[in-house]
């Protein structure tokens, strides 16, 4: 067990890393953040900010020397970085789990081979791999295998000709072509698994997206208890098959009443932000606990909660007027301190809390319309 005031290492300096730093600080740990951006949200509040590339040998050597254990806030860390650090330090999650989560082909195949349900898909390495119009896969979504996020690197295609054009537009990099499903809902499960295999699951969250970016998360989800239990069981199975150590997020589609695994993230997740204000232990404290070997915290939700993302789009005319959002006394405003607001960039979020989900949802919709 690694106890405070040990130094912990965080690969990545975005908002997820920032909340890890906050949770670690609350428990009395120190944190070193590695991120090449001098103004990164996590780097700015870390005890030490190594402002270097993720494969910088000197920075990695310094991290290995000074940090008792190391984790990540994003899946695109080079595998070699995790392998190097793991030679001498505890690294959670493992390089092999991250390698699967960062590659859509490996991820889909892993989930399918683990016996979990996924949307029908084909792996596209060359144009010859594109299925014919009568394959049953169209209409479909073509997704690049690497570095896609927030709907980026995705194209909706009606037929083989459109798929070929999109594949060419993506520079013919390896892709997954996935049948476009009609969705009843999307939900996600965040869980933590410790080194002894204990798993603690957060409540199931219901997510809606706008332009491919998470927009609103409602907790608890408006689905049956049977489906909730099933989603938690599937996420648990996945964590076990991966021999996962750390916080894992699993996104699901619900289509024709059935759950399908969409994708996973080897870290806390935007849809788990409600846990900051609504759960006994939040997903970032859980990440600290799983990393250091402290017992996993109680994940019980004590308030119904609705989280709304705040994107850079509303900075068009300068800093938004926060007076309305801050006037709501059961609304928790979170701004990440990013210097530059760009359309689609996650600048912050807010969470409304209430005794019941529908009140929390109504308040969230009111607060969001006030923001513009
Ligand atoms: P990322 O979150 O990495 O951008 P996802 O694969 O989760 O990529 O896709 C983003 C969103 O696009 C999903 O949350 C969902 O709303 C929609 N989407 C993705 N794949 C499908 C599909 N096969 N059928 C229907 N909608 C999809
Ligand atoms: Mg997604």
C-alpha cells in the first residue's frame, strides 16, 4: 500500500488529470503531471509539472525516480512509455490494457472474443475489405482505429461507395466499419478493480450526445433495473477478462431492448463526472485508491444528479455570464481553467443535484438554456 504523502505520477494534464490531482491532494498525496502543454489544467495545480513529450526519456526517468506509482488520464499514451515506467514502478492500468482500449480493432475483437455483445462490424485495412452493399452492414459508421474521440475520425456512410470515399478521406488508415444502430438509449458504467480483483461499480448513467460529443448525463439512468444490473455485470466481466487494475469506463448502446458494448476507456470518464458531487467516493478518488492499493471507496450515490457539459462554443462573445448558473444553489459549476475556448472543446461542466432525477433534470435544462 502506498500511503500519503507519497508522490504519484499522472500521464496527461487535461481535466481528468486535474480531478485526479485534486483527489490525491485531498488524501494528502503529491502529484507529478507529465504533459507537454505549459498551461495544462492538471499541470498548473500539480506539485511538479514535467512539461515534456510523453516519450521524453529524461522526463520519464524523472517520473520513475520520484513517483511511487503512475497512472494515466488518456488512452493515447505510447505503449513504450507505460512499459518503461512499469520496469521499476507500479503502473495502473497496465500497458496491455491501455493498448487494447486505444485501438478500436483490438478493442472490438477483445470484447467480442470475451463473449460480450457488440454491434456488427468489419475491420478495414484496405479498400478491398469494405463490405458490399448487400452485406447487411449498411447504413454504417466508419471509425478510424486510432486517436478518434468526441465523434472525430468518424463518418456516417449509406453504402459501399460512400464508405470507400470516407476511407480514402481518412488516408486509408485502419478503420472499423460498424452497423448504424437505432438507439433506444446510451448508458455507461464506471468501475474500479483493485490488484486483488475486487470490483466496485458506480451506478449506471444515461448519456446523450450532441455532434458526437457527450452533452448530458443522467444518473441514475432511465432504464429498467434488469438492464442496469446487466450493464454492470457486462462491465465487470470485461474488467475481469482484462485483469484490469484501476478505473475503467464502459460505454453501451441499448438497441431493440438489448445492451451492446460500444467502447471502453482505461480511465475515469466524462460521464462519471456526476460522481464528484453525487457519490460517497468519486471516480477520481477511486482512481487514487486503485493506484495506491487503498481499499476501494463506497460508490453509493447520495443525490440524483444530471451533468451537462460546457463547451467552448458559448465563448463566442467572450466569457459567458456565470451569474445565472451560480445563482442556482443546488448546481455545482466546474470550470477547468483552459486558456483557449474553441468550439467543441470541453471547458467545464455543471451538475444539478436533487432528491429525484426528474427535478435534477428539469433544473439542468433550465440552467443550460440560461447559459445560451
Ligand atoms: P467516440 O466517443 O470515441 O467519439 P463512439 O464510438 O463512442 O466514439 O461514437 C460516438 C457516438 O456516436 C456514440 O456515443 C453514439 O451516439 C454514436 N454512434 C457511434 N457508433 C454508433 C453506431 N454503431 N450506431 C449508432 N450510433 C453510433
Ligand atoms: Mg464514445
